[in-house]
C-alpha cells in the first residue's frame, strides 16, 4: 500500500471536496481518500500495483479540478511570503480593489438618482436610456473579468454535473447580466418604435449593479475568509520556523557552518548560548540550560550535561556543549511533531461526515429550489423581474462554504493549540473521540508515579544523627546495583555527603547487603535480614510496618550490633497526579489505576491520589484484557501509559494516551501523545477535545440555521404573509459573512487555557536553573507547569507586622545579638528552588532563614553580625539573583 499527499486546486466549497473525494474513490486500488478543503490537500492510500499517482491525478482533473503530488519538505522550504496561501491572498486583494474601483461608479450611476445624488444630464430621461443602461454594462464587465475564476470553475463543475458554490455564483450573476442585456435590447426596441412605457419600464429594471455587487461582496468575504484561514495554521508555521537553517559541525577540530540538510547521523555539532539545536542527539561535552518550551510546553530551562538527550528546535539559553547527531531530517522529534499535526489536520473527524453527505447534494438541491421558486412566482402571475430576482437570491444566499469550513477550521486550530500546550493529537478522529471518554485507566509506574524509587523518609534511631545515618547507609549501598540502593546513594549526593569506602561487600538474596564501613560491620536490608541476624528493632519496629502500609519500602541499617535507623524508599507520586485525578473526577470521569505492585502498595497509592478504583498485581499482558472488559461494560475508555507493556492496552482503548517521556512503541500505539510526563496534560487534552467538538457543533448549527432561514426568505416564503423579500445583493453579503463567522468562531479556540494552576513542585523534582551562568527564566514564564506567583519584586513577605514596619530590628536582650532582614530574590520557580536558597543561607554561621516562594523573598534572623555581601554571595552561588536586602 502507498500513502501520499496531493495538492488540489480549484476547490471552493465542501461540494467541491465531496466531489473530488468521490472521484478518487472510484479509482481502482484506492482504499482511503480524505480531502481537506481548508488546506487544499488530499491524502490517498492505494495499492500501487493496481493504480499510480498519475491515475489519481487524472481522476481529479477529469472531475474538473487540478492536482499534483505534494512537494517534499525540502522542496517546499520556500520563503513564507511566497507560499501559495500568501499568493492567493495577494491575488484576492487585487481582485477586490479592481472590483470596488468599478462597483462604486456602477452603484452611483444605477442608484444615485434614487438617493438624490446629481447625475450628468445625458443619463436622465427615456431619450438617454440606452446610454444609462450601456454605461452600467461597461462598468460591470471589468468586475466580471477580474472575478472570472467563479465562471471558469463554476461552469466547468456544472458541465461535469457536480455544481459547486462557484456554480451558484456564476449562474446567479450571469442571469442578472443576461437579463440586463435583454433589457438593453428592449429599450432599443422601445426607442425605435416610440414605446415610451417599455423604455421607462426596462431602464428601471436593470440588474447589472446586482451582478457587480454579488461578485464584489463574495470576493470580499473570500478575502476575509482567506486571511482568517491563514491564522488557523499559525501553529504549524511556528513549529516549522523552530528548525534552524544551519548547524555548526565539528570535524578534525575545525568548526564549519553547514546547511542543516547536510547534517548526517553521527556528526558532532557545536551549540553556543542563544543558538537553536539543529537536530536530535546526545551531549558529548559541556553543559547548558536548554529551553524546551516550544516542544514540551515546559517553560523552565532544562539542565543538559554529558549523556543527556537534546531535541532539535530547542534553544540553548546558556552554556556551551558539543553533541552527536542521532536523528536528522524527517526523523527528528520536531519533524515528527509537525507531521503529526499536519496529519491530524488532513484527517477527517466522524462528525465531518454529516456535513460531507449534505454538501454532496446541497448545490443541486439549491439550484432546483431556485428554478422552482422562479417558476412558481411566474405561474402566480408575478413579473419576470420578481421571479428572476427570487431565483438569483436563492442561488447567492446559499452557503455550502460555511458547512465545509465548520469542521476543518476547528480541527486545525484545536490541533495547533494542542501542539502549543505539548499535546499531540494524531488524527482528527482521536480529537473527537477523546471528548466522549467516561473512564480513564492509568498505568501507575511512570504515569501516576515518577517511575523510579526515591528516599521519602529518614528515621534515625535514638542518639543517631540523621545525616550520619544517611552517610553510612549510602556507603554500604553504593556498591549495590539495586534501584533501592541507588535511591539512597542519590539522596546522599543531594545532601553533598562524603561517603567512606565499603569493604567486604556482599549481597544476600531476598534480604539485603552487608559489608564493613569505617571498621564496623554493617547490615542493610529488610525486616527478614534484621530477624535473621538477631537485631532488636526496639521502638522502630512499628515504624517499619507503618511505612509498609503507606506503600513504602523500609530499609533497616545497623553498625555492629547497633541499630542506626530506617530509611524509607518509594516510587513517589508525581506532584501533579493528585490534582489531575481530582480534575478528571470533576469532569465526571471514572478513574481506574492498573499496577503490577502488590495490593498493599497499590492501596496506599490509591489513598494518596484519590483514585476511585485500583486493580493490583496485573501482569503486563493482562492490561489489555482489563481495558476490553471495561469497554464490554459500555464504557468509553482512555488508557494512559508510558511503557512497552502498555502498548496493547493503548491500542485496545478508544483513545490511547502516551506520556511523552515513555517508550517509542507506546507513543506509536497511542492516539494522543503528551510531550511532558504530566498527568494534568491528559485532563487538558480531554477538555480541549470537548472545546473543539463544541466549537464544531456551534459552526454546524449556525451553518444549518443560516441556510434554513436564508433560503426560504430568498425564495419568497414570507413575501405573501409578511412582505419580506431578500434582495440578491444582501443575500451575497450574508453568504460571504457566514463563512467568515464560522472561521472566526473557530479562531476562538486559540484562547483556550487549562483552567487550573499546577502546584509549584510541578517541575518534576528538579527546577533546571543554570547556576553557573545564573540566567534563569522569570518565574512568570511558567505557563501552567510551574506556576509561580509573578507578583512584582516589591511584594511584601508574609512576615510579622513588626518586620513590615521596620526593615531591620536590632536589639540586645541579655547580651544576645539578633537582627532580622528581608531579602528579595529573583529566579526561584519551585519548591526545590526555595529549599536550595534556604539551605545556602542556613549554612552560614549565625544565620536562620525561612524562604517564602510565593513572595520571592527570604526572612533572615541573625544571631551574629553577617554582612549583606556574605548573604548575597551565598544566594548567588546557589544560582539565584538577590534584588535587595532590607
């Protein structure tokens, strides 16, 4: 099977796209075809042993339209100002200017006298009727010529028995002009035979101004529509603009600037401060703070060092590094994101099929109604003028454009907005399906939790210092490769502890490890190891059981025969998981958590995050079965996961949602990809899906409502009872504006925002601030992922009223020196930042500090004299900026 994208020209309404779709579906070997009116494109899947691309193009041409294979990205890398959409807008602008240039004098000549405006003498009276009528004909001809596209496409489609909106415009305006020419002949006959009544009647019965106005107003509407449609693809254009045009390649120690297209996998590239990373790769040397907001939606820079992955299109905010290119060209993450967004825009949501079915018969039905209305009014004894006016009004008031634009515009804006938020919908169908979800199944590890163990509690035995416990525990665990041991060692590294060397190390299967540290025999392991070695747990026995009930793994440590204490380790819940589950429940969604952990651990996590139902001890291959069971019960299920073992369940679910930090196979199996490992983005994806579908329904309602009112009004249904009759000129204006309104309504989706603020700790445990260069992102830049109060630096700390009134309070009480100061600090963005600042200040002798993250300040109590410079240096070295000290 072959799948290709084609460019299609000549389509102006949904009837066009429906006809193209039908024509291509008739080609032998074609299994699927989707036409996108908004992008003037078509995606076709076909058996290339039966048909070829040329056969498909020929089918489109035979249907009365133009087609060509879409250019490759490299061939399409033209200036943004020279793309097809821009050229179309420029062409339309010229047509609009010329149309108004001739319409204004046409309206003045034809209707000026009705409004009391002065006209030259040679236009007045029956004697000058030919001059009056012929001048109007000459003025309308340039308008018809500059807008000849309507006639070429309209009559071509009509001859192919597939009338479109252009056909309605062409037939309606042509009928008005032909009637006007017939009126000129009638005036000539009357003048030649002295029939003054005939001359007077037809000189006031010309329709040239109606034809000119119809063409001009529709062109105006098309121009406004094209400009609005251009804005719907802003997100794709911005994504494509992220890719740098050149890269700095390092070969044999020499740097050379090369076009990014020439970069090959394996090349070593150089990135400096302010430069965009050209392709995906892995850092070899150096470090930097990289802004990944355009790709993941995470606004804070991320620290990158040797061994870390970097993504093409992201920007180095500080630092210098070299990296090896791994994925280049169409294989980069950025290229895949652009392709996903484009594919979603090219695909068709199920809701669009309703509009397609109607559009396929809409124009023929309208033409039939127009002809029937004219004939009925003639049969009722009304004048030919009345009947013709009615028929033309029906033709021009009908708006298949609005029907055709209702779905694709909303889909394009919605998928673009999703990409801005780090949410990728693979197809329009997934965008529609996600709004129907009533049950969300969550994989635990890596989705609800961080996916790797971390130290949660340090409980020293009586008489033992907590840091001493951690130091010795990390020393004995360091030689071990167990994940729990790695968590203890990582915690010691975070506390900057120096570890002694462990000797005689050995592991005891199912129990723990043992060895010698600083001349003392040490044990580190579970309760079974303690019991096997006769270690008394004394008052800590119950604490270990309590940790286990909370879903944590208690590790016991001894030195000699002395119990040092307990360190609890667990796969900690992500900071946003509880909030995300609350939001899902508020939306009326039932939340289920699947995990392979034992029931006790699963129950502890369930209580912590508020999940309604948990299914524990699930084997990887059984996850799909649980999703299927929920579907059999009548639920619409979304599965959220990140691992290889989640892939079958993701595929089985009505909507599979992959966490972006997960494996490639999970992402390939999913319908929606969350670029960040943040469960709140799943809620955002569902709510954005609901907003898009609501917008589509609004668009379809107004398109149907408009036609259901406009067509009967134009046909004269209300004329006999209410005297209401629609002038063709007003019908043309209404028709144009309806399309503009539909596109404008879709653009409202650009205003969509996640309706909550994630907690400050949403940085996922590490707020990546470059402490070397101290170039921090401002706190206000945290777009929902780490929302820090962006109040001005002068915000007053939440300290006592006495401190507010006096910037320092120095006093001697019983010979004791104390002083209180307030320090305004810029750059803190989460709880880890404030903890780092607090630790730096409290490390100074004589300083006791409390940091208020929301107010961006620290309250410092001094018990000895410490200069402001010492305080400033401590905070600066921690990677933050001191604005002032009071």
